[in-house]
């Protein structure tokens, strides 16, 4: 690991660990930290597909939502055990992802995007219409923040600061896992697929299976983020599955610079929520200005904040594949 | 006999709904097929057309009161026809603006075009909220085409027939334009081999701009024609753009008749399930999609497309 990366990670860790101490002083609030972490994890796992495998999944809210609903349903009907509910949520989202990926993994490009949108809409539609299970448009209400039971001790997650640290711990684990995945032989293969799928297939890799597996992992971790979001929100709501919400995660990933950096999506999530609150304080039409900003990023700096940073450091932004070795 | 008379209204309903879906999908298909851009702003342009027509049909007093009074005195049928021309033209201009910005993304990953239009959709939807508010509106329909028709003891809305006929006419016109005019030939050639088309001295950037404007205008036309049936809300665009996606995937990217056939199939599926399980009627189109792509990966008439690379 280079010195620059060590410095970045140290700063990031210090910033995230001390966040509850200063976030209220700068005019923001504790819950925002949880939102940024959850959506950051979601965007990071989404980027496994977009940035690393080169697959534009435009209906990813479905898996985030399935995680949230599975968490809520397990808590209500099976048992209010945090580990069971979180694990079940990951499993449900991964299964849903596995099913969808089986239909679409032989596609690529824009066609892939169209198919993921269609499947995302199916899940969203079921969530809205299946009243008896999902609560329809109102969603699943009155979920509880059950304490995290470690056997020898049990920690209450009722207040936002302790929940923040719990979410931070889970996110660290998940992000470490993602980091290992993208730097593993599997990670190399999916990056090869992004660069040239045909060539990867000719070398002898079973491209379909790699694309399928990347989707399953991404969906499962998105489901984990969704479950954490349900825990934080005390409910699971269908709006996270809408086309718009699925678009937001793409926005975060792109604005942060997910195409050129592992950490880009996390930065993008932070920018998204701070921008929402900052613009929201100034004007009630913040999506308008955020949309304009996003259009400008796509046109002028599609490599996002991380791309700007890399360019400032005087080198052409290396594609993700080139920096995988360190 | 009994079954036929029971089913007939639902079949009529399904086919007319399918034609409306086809009308929505036309502009989307044109932009996707020719420019290889997934225009996520399609639904917003659809809504924008409907809102502009609303403003044109229900003029309020303001500057130029005399002109407005003269305009308001026109018969409603004429005003409806005028709105059907003026609003798509305005939306077409808006489409040109989008295309002008979109130029920077040509030759890059097609993802950027999709993302840019997503941003545009967000902006248009919010603009609509600012200009017209969030309440629901109903687009007034001229008396000639409103009311009901009594056929064999069943009542059909006259406007539905008008809308379905209009959709049929638009499908035919677009097909004639693309397949039977030199402009259509140039557009298709531009999609196929832009280098040669440019070498032949054709102004390709202008052509692409006009195609985008045409696609946006078609979205607006669909928005206006469908508004009296679905009502006008800021998020009506999402209701419109999702069937358009489905239909294109179902019919196969790049296939005109595939899309039209898919629209009618989707309309029939929605119409028939609507008769027996109305709550789930919209799900049937998704199930239809899954069933088709399981067996025919490129949709009904899809060919291998450049978009897959």
C-alpha cells in the first residue's frame, strides 16, 4: 500500500470514527452519518458491477429494497434477533439477485441496462401491490431497533450515535470483503470482462458465471445496506426501489468517481446527502439543482471527484484495473 | 357465444391500450434505434407535452389579453388541434437543447448518454413541479370526441377510439417516414455507418439533432393524447416510460414491427388480466416480458445490435 493510500485511509478512518463528535457542531445531525454510511455501502457494492465489471445495472434499488423488506418481515414474523434478520436480508437479496442475474448475464451494454430496469420495476411493483405482506405504498412500519447481542454483552442501538457505530462496524466488514474481492483473482477476471468481454471469453473464462457471481455478491451486499437502512428508518418503504432511487445510487457512484477509484462511491454518497441538505436548506427545489449539477458532471468530468483528484496529482487517471496491484 | 361477448370489450380495451403503448414507445424507439441513446428523459418529455397542452387549452388572462381572448373564443376542437401541434414543437425544441449537450458523450461509453438523460429527467420533472404545482389536472377534451358510444349494448368511451386511431395513424406515418422517404433512408444509414454518411456530404450532427427533436416531439404527442385518459401528474412520466422500456425489450431493439406487436401484446395482457384481477393487471406485462426473454433472449424480433458491445 502506497504512502498516499495509507494517508487517505487514516484520514477516512479518523473522520468516520470521530464523526458523531463534530457532525452536530457543523450544523448537521447524527442521522445523516448513518445515511451516508448505508448509502455509501450500497454505492460501493453497486460499483462492483458498474466500475469493476462494467455492467450498468439501473434497477439496483430492487436488491436494496428486498434487503430492507426481508429484514422487516423476518423481525416481525420470525424473530427479533439482529444477526438472524441481517443474515436473512443478505440471503434474500442475494437470492433475488441470483434469479435476475440468471436471466440477464448473457447480455451487456445498454441492453443489460434495459433488462435491469425492467426487473427492478417488477420488484418495486410487487412491493407496492402485495399489500398483505409488504404493507403496500405505506411500507412496513413500526420496526424495532433490537439490541446487538454478542452473547457476553448486549448493546442497545436505540440512539443514533450507537447505531452509527454499529453501522460503521458492519460497513467496515463489508467494505473489507469488497476490497478483498476486487483484489482477488476473481476481481481481476471481472475487470478483464469489463475491458474486453470477448477476449476474456476466448482466454477461457466462463464469462457468464463471473458476471452472474458479481451480480449476486453486489445484490447481497446491497441487501445488507438495505437492511441497515430499515433498521435506521424503523421501517421498510417502497420508494427506495423506484427508478429514481435506483438512479440516485448511480449518481452517487459517478459523482464520487466510482469508475476510477474504489472509494469514489463512498465520497459520492457523502456529497449527495450533504448536497441534499445544503441545497434543501436554500431552496425547496433541490432535485432541480442537483440534476443540473449531475448533468454537468456527466458532461465535463465523468470520472467524478476521484478523477479530479487524480488529475490534480498530475497523472492521467488510471483505470481501476491499473491500480489493482497495490 | 357468451364467452365472446364477455371477452370482446376487454379485447377492444386491450388493443386500444396496446396502441397507446406503441404511441409512447415510438419516440423512445426512434432515439434508441438511431442514436443509440436510452433516453430516460422520455417520460418527462411526455409529461411536459401534456402540461404544455394543458396551458394551451385552458388559457388564463395575462399580458396580451386581446390575443388570449381571441384564442379562447376559438372552438375547443381547433384549440385541441393547435395544442397538438404547438406543444410537441416546443418540446421538440427542448429536445434539441438536450441533444446539443448530449453531443459531448458521443463516442464514449453509452452509459453517459443514459445518465445525462436521467439528470435531464430529474430537472424537467422538478421544473414541472415549480411551474404547475403538484396537483392533478384533467386535460379537457373537445365535445366532438368525448362522451360514449353504444355498440351492441356496451358503452365505449369515444375518446379511447380517437386515441387508438390517432396512435395507428402516427405509427403508419412514422413507418412511412422511415421506410419510404429519402430522409428516413439517411437516418437509417446514419445509424448504420455514420462515417460513410458523413463522407457523402450529409450534415450528420444536424440530422441527429432533428431525430432527437422528432423523438421528443413524439413523446409530447403521446403525452397529450394520453393525458385525457391517465390524467396529468408530475410523475405521470414514470408510468409512461416504464411500459416503453418493456415494449422495446420485448419487441427487440431495432425492430419497428417488433415494438408495435409487443405493444399490442402488452396491451392485451394488461386488458385481459384487468378484467379478472385488476389489482395485478400491470404485473402481467412484466410476466410476459420474462416469459419471452427466457425463450428469445433478444425479444420477439431483435437482431444482434451494436448496443450490446
